[in-house]
């Protein structure tokens, strides 16, 4: 929500293009076919058994990486509130079924983050799914405009 900021940021090294390449290699598809399959099925049921295995491994790796980060966050030396929500960003955040998978696996509220939420000049008609793709670029741009950096 407006006025809030993340207390911990994590690069889960779960880039969507790596997943597409892995699908293409393991399912013997071209990149466009693997991308279309990923966008159609995501982590929801559908596709072949081999597809489900690749996506299952992907989801589990991502969940494990987040669990590691949550464990680390519990030992940070500042008096931060407990982490109660996971915000996903980047193009891979729109993977069908990912939000529900992480909520079920991690037992934490999970949603696609909107990096425009705290910007006074944010466009009104940009979906969260679209804006999530620009989170890193926007963060770097804001970082560069801060006089302390």
C-alpha cells in the first residue's frame, strides 16, 4: 500500500528467461514454444508430465531461496517488524499460478508488487503485472536521484 516500503529485498535468481531456456532444453522445444507453454500453463496444472516436473523444480527452488532469506531476515540486527507479505516483481512475477503456489508453500501472503505505488506521478492505468516488470529499473532511477548517492 502507499507509504510502505519493503524491509528486505531479495534477488531470487529465478529469471523467467532462464526458466524458458530450461524448458526448451528439457522438452526439446524452441524458445518461442517454451515461452508460450510457460505463459499458458505456468505453475497451474496442464502441459505434459515433463513440463510439470520442470516447473515443480523451479517453484521449489524459488520457495527454498525465499525460505533462506526469511530465515536470514529473522537474524537482522535492527528492530524491523516481522515479514508478513511477499511482493513479487519482474516479468516472472506474472507466471500463472506462482502467487498461489508461494502462498501455499510458504504460508505467507504473496502478491505481485506495484513499484509505482509510492510515486506521485505514477500513471493511473498501468496494471500491477505490467509495472512489476519495471521494478528494478525504477528503483535504480530513484536511487540515482537521491542526493545522498
